[in-house]
C-alpha cells in the first residue's frame, strides 16, 4: 500500500503497519475497515519526514530521535497508536529533562495524556521548585497544571511562604480570569505552616482574598486552627464507621519534602563529596568527585548551591591554553556535578565570595607567570557568564574571602615579596568599589575564616613568625 502525505508517497506493507499500530489494524482489517480495498491512504496534517522516520522504524527497529524531532515523532506516534515509538520518545524526554525544558515536557505529557511523562516532569519540577519557579513560563501554567505541582507533598521548598507568594503572582498575572480559581487554589496552600505573623500581614490583608466572602470564611477557620480549634474532620463518601475523616486542604499541616532539610558540613576532594550530619554524627556520600581537580576552591551560596572552581589541571590536548580553571555545580538531587563555563583567567590560591546572583573569584596566583593577581572575576549564575569586575587594591594570594549582607570581604594573604598582610577590604558590587576596613591584629595567609553571629572569625594560617 501507499501512504500519501502531501506530495510524498511512502510505500509500505499493510501487515507491517497493522502489526505495529492498532490504528492501521482497524483501518485495514476490521469488518468495517474504511481503507481495506484501497491501495493508497491519504493522511492529512502530517510532516512526511516524520512519517518516513516512523515507517523506517517499523521495518528496522532503529530510529533517530533528537531534540528537534522528538515532539513531532511523539505526537504522530500518539495519533496513530504506535506504542513502541511512543515509549522510545517518552524515555528520551525523561532522560533529557532539564530546568529549561521541564515545564514544556510537563505540559506535553498532560496534553498527550501520558501520565508517566507528566509525573516524571512534575517530580523534576517539584525537586527543583525554588529554582524553576523563577522562570516566567511558570506563570503561564493552567490552573490544574499549577495546582498539581504546588499541592504536592514532594515539593522541595523550605518555607510555605514561597508557595503562597508564587500562587498570588500567578493569580495577578491574569487577574480577571484567574481570580475565579483562587478558592480552589486555597486547598493547595498549607496555611498552618506559615508563621502566624506572616499570615496576618500577608494573607489576611491581601486585597484579592479580602474581596471574596468564601475565602474570608476560610480565613476565620485558619485563625481558629492557629488558636488550636479545628473543625470536625469530614468522612469519606462511604462514611463507614472507623473510617478516618480528612480536614480541608487549606488546614493541612503536613510538612513538605524540602522542610526536612538538615544543616550539614560538606567535605570535598578529588574523589568524593561527603556530607557530615553533626547532630547524628553520621556521614553521607553527596556525590562522586572524580572530575574535580585537586587544590580547588569551593563555595556554598546563600541559596544552598555548592560550587567548585579551579584546581591544578593541565589539559595536554589544548596546546594554546593547557592550564584550565573549571567550574562545577553539584546537583544534590542527582548526586552529579554539572559543568559550567570555565573561568577565563586560570589561577590558584584565590578565594571565592558571593553577592546576590554573582560569584567572585578574588585575586590569587597566575598558573603560568607565578605572579599574584589583583583582578576579580565575576560569574553571573543566571546568565552563566564570566566578566571581570573592579580590581583589588593590591596583588595577593593565599587570602580568605567571606560574604555577608551583600558585601564581599577579602582578608589577609601574601604579596609577591612573600610578605603576609593583616589588611581587610570590603567589596560592594552594586557600587563597584573596594574599601579598606578594620585590619586583623596579626598578619596571616593560608588560614580559615567564617561568619558567626555577625562577626568574622579567622583561625590558623601562617606568617613570617610561623603562627
């Protein structure tokens, strides 16, 4: 038979089509098969190239799927009920899930009624909720699509405030249409997990909520719950004796997945990243680290993202730029390291700090000339791009950097004449300026520094006297 698509004719065998597709089986071999006696079948609204790929798969069991054609192949496989091709496409999309495409794949899974794909994408979104929620596409989700995500126990969010604020942003994105969904959306928010002060100031005083009489009634019930007075639990439809009733969704006080987070100490070398739980006195493998070079510098951001930069690595295949300064971020959910753009100025004995969405590699020693740097490299975590920012006022290496309240503090270190210093400088990225602030009492380099209760604490290190 011939499959006619536009001006393209694709020859194939009815038995092959029928064996692979219930759609064609019905078309050719059922009692009322419409095309049983025809040698040519005309198919409308179809890309002939995609159909050729699928027909070739029926004969060879081989298919070339890529990012450009997978959605079209999946749609055609769904239309003509070809489960083997459909499954191959779903497997491909699941493996390709990323922060950039997860929302599109989630909606595609729902559109095609593919629960496996939709659930995989929804779980991926829930795991990385605090990052993906910043995507403007999140505000384009339809009500059922959004509620299936924000109502989940598996939501990886530390505070319920973020879920409520996202919901209100989503409502206000298209207020006239979406305000009707606010009552249903209330069941997705766990108001009893909000601080009572936040509830009074942000929820009760919200204009959209105050304007809805039904929501005002629910606010009264929530306030009673804060005071310890809960309504009677409603039993299921059967109402059988002994059956446990349920409270309304807006009174749910079950903590979400991300609310069980623990503070841990991370230790990283060129073999593995290990997390230490001080309360339980236990260690856990956070991820293998075989690609991480030795003598790297690590930083945990305020958003709990772990970055590793630099190390002593020589790329023997790159003759022009053999010395490399790689940047990695740990995906704690997949226990894998994500390679990010390398720093364009390779160096060692530098230190890292942060401010908002920026990571700073401050000073250090050049890997080729062995001279100290005064340059400061800035990595934008949102644009994923390196730039050079305001230089330090002197060239140093072996110093320490800590970050607090939007400022980056550079402390101590050693100059090229091997003199340790006690100076401290504060960098304000918004003003692009370094200022010298209070000095340490004792000069030192190669030491440790932390911020605790608003104070910078330094320990150890070396200087001309040994320390």
